[in-house]
């Protein structure tokens, strides 16, 4: 049971994704023990994914997508963050991942649920 689902769409070969992964990981660490679920969504199953985690120092649940989830959320560019409510509604979506915007939005949404 979750109140929020946070999705981080990324590619292990994307330089912006590599730069933002540690920030996503900090967000994950801050809220992971509540009713918030975090998942990285990656369409590339390769050695690059393992290297990505080694280089960024980030570890979070990652789902390998065949394209269905990416299409469902309209992902065209990486990285992208999407916050989904418990009824499946998209509460926040950013095509161009902005840590400040994402953190602010996540904090407001999570506080609003308490």
C-alpha cells in the first residue's frame, strides 16, 4: 500500500541522468520508510546499468521497461520524474528533471497527505 509512487525515468548512458541520480537517491533515502514507493525506470538492460550505479553511488529499485511504462507516462527525454498518487493520478511530472522543483513538489505532496 502506498500513498505516493515516485518514478525516475533514466538511461545509464545519459550524462544528465548520471548527474541527477545522487539527488534522486537522497530523495529516496529521505522518504523511503513512509508510504512512498520509489522506482527507477530504465529501458536499457546492459552492463551500462551496473556501471551507472557504481559511478553514481546511488542504489534504488530499478525496473527494466519494455517501453510500456515509458509510453504510458509520455516520456520523450531523460531524465524525467513522475509522482503518482494512490488513485493513479499524476501529481507531478517534469520532462526536464529539476531537483529543486521535484524536491519542493514531493515535500508539498507528502506533507499534504499527512
